[in-house]
C-alpha cells in the first residue's frame, strides 16, 4: 500500500477540495498538534496527550492516527461554525473520519462531537462507543443510529446534513436517513476522543469537514482504505509525491532533451 507523508499538501483544484473547511491530515510521531491541511489554520490542540507516543502508524490505512487513552486525552478544533446552520447550529455539511477501538465494551464513552465545550449536554453531533456499538446522536442529544463494531478494526464514518435530512455512512455504505429535528444546539468546537459524557479508548485518523453535502460516490472514495491520497473525480485531494528523475554527467555532458538542469561545484551536471 502507498504511504502518505506526515504533512501532506492539498490540491485546491481537486473536486474534494470544494467546500473543504477542515482537514486534520497533518501530523506524525512528535507532532505537537493535529495540523489542518485545508489552509484555514484550524489546527487541533492536543490535551493530555504525549506527541511522542500518542501518534500511531495505521498500517492498514497507510497514514498516521491519534491514539486516545480513555482517561484524559482529547483534541479540540476551534472555529467550526462553518459547518453548522446559523439558526439552530446543527450540522450543515459533512463530517468524516476513520475510527477504531481496542475496547468496544466501553459504556457511553464519546469518541467525537461537535459542541461548544466538554460539559455541554446538547451537542450538534456526537458519536459514542456503547457496549459493542458505535452510536450516533444529532439535533441536541437525539440518539437514532447504532452500528456494531469489533475490536481493532478500522471503520470509516461519515455524516451529512442538507438542512432537512441527516444521512449516515459506514465504510461508504448508506444507512437509514433521519429527518432533522428542530433544536438549538451548542456549536463551534469539534472534540475528538471525548464527548460530554466521557473519554473514549479509540484511535482516529483523517477527521475532515466540509460546508457542503458530499455525494455517495465521494464518500465511497474516502472509505477506501487504499485511497491514501483521497483520489476522487479524476484527481487527488492530497498532492501525490512525484518520483525524482536525475541525470549526472561530466562537465560538458548534455542532459536529456527538454530536461531542466543545474551545475554543482564539482562540475557535474545534476538534473531533477
């Protein structure tokens, strides 16, 4: 499988870049924050976490993930009002992430939420581990979907809302939708590794948010674990590294036609 560099660059012309407001794709061993690769600078702040040990390599995904211990680890991401509506502050757009746990027996432990603070009881969105299932709450703590999860298995999770209907996807497969319920929620802050009701033992990779509703085909592309550079619609969201071509010759030698070149101090010609 291909492997993603720890601090990738975004292709702003890619279809998946449209409406992108947060892309927690940057970071690796030793990184002190979850770097927002979208260009908006909403880097995630690590709390209670050790940058040297809490970044883990997800071999199955070819990318880095953060490991939450269920005790005091969490990441907070500010300035996320761009993915809520202006009246009830419910989700308006798409949230997506990769998730796994080593302890699916946890009871009512929050893995991620969109809320205003750790103690709020009315998040706009919450996913929670509960006795072998991953549960989804929306519209101010309304529980409406449960999905069985196994230990040490990666799952792709995506949730969209167009202002009237919530649509949920597991591993790119659409689940039963739910009509939006009128409720004014807390908002503005995305929290990973913790919900208002407790910390979760889990790992999370690629938390991403858009201010638009992604199509089923776009979500299916994100849910492909081999799609390391998030290719969709003919181009990749993450710029793929290009292999370097080189030509080294004696002074006076000629590089291949049309190839840029430069001189080094030892009079050898190096061509990239």
